[in-house]
């Protein structure tokens, strides 16, 4: 179980590192959960187009077997 947890954490870090390379994406509002190669992304992004972009980046990370996206669009203040 400990090795699995370490592998999940390592995969999470790899996903965050992949997102960090894309300056147009603010990963600060994105949460990532990894479990045995299955990755769930949640949180908010400022533009709808980034939902697909983030999903594609995560799919491209070595070790990721599936991606579940629960990303939503950030609502501008006052709307």
C-alpha cells in the first residue's frame, strides 16, 4: 500500500510539472488526484478552452491510464 501511495504521489507531481510547463494555464486552481494511473482533475479554469487543453496535457503524461475531468469554468466576479 505504501508503494502505491508513493507511486500516486509521484504521478501527481509529474502531472503538475507537465501543467507548469504551459504558462497559459494557471494550475493554482486545479486539484489533481492520482490512483493507480487513473487521474482526476478538478477545480476551475478561466477559459472554457483550457478544460480540453488541461485534459490533453494530463493524458500525455507517462503513467496516466485514464483521465476524469471535473474542471469547471471560473465565473467572473459579479455574475
